[in-house]
């Protein structure tokens, strides 16, 4: 199914997008590049907990997709360069046209975080 996506978009998703929530945050800010966004504002708009929104915003900033205010409490869409902006624009277009394909690719990726979360629930014997 992911073969319906161009290779560069597929690779961008595999390398940079870890969840649908993260993608939704990125695309929300991209849709409003002139607006400053707090974690609370993103949380309200996407119906996600504020700490999760803050985590996604910080991660997207670290990846070079967003800029943050000096106090780190407000973000804005500002990709590192025109090439990154073009990848994100292409991803947005394909997400709109082939949402299920994009979501399937995101969820089919091996996630170290998912494994770490699962490992936290393993039963262990003490001593």
C-alpha cells in the first residue's frame, strides 16, 4: 500500500513521522504559518492532552520543522530550509489524498518507543 506514495514521501515518513498525532500537529502548524501556537492551543484544536502536544511540538522543533519562542512555550511553522518545506508540502498533499495509505505506513513502522512501552508492562520477579 505504501507503494502508492512517492519514494521521497515514504522515506520522509519513515525517517521523521512517528505517529499520526505528530503528523496532525505538523500539518496544523503548516496550515497556519503566521500563527504562534502554545501546547494548550494545539491540545484544544486536536483534542490531545497538553503534555502530549508539548512533546510533539518539541520533537518537531528538534527535527527542524518548527521554531520556538525564547521561553520555549510557543511554536510556529518554520522549516529549516525550502527542501524540508517542499517535503512537508508533498506529505500534506498525499495525506489529504491517501490518508489511509499514510496512516498505514506510520503504523507499520517499527517503533522503539512502542517496544519500550510494552517492556514497561512485563512482569518481573523481585529477587
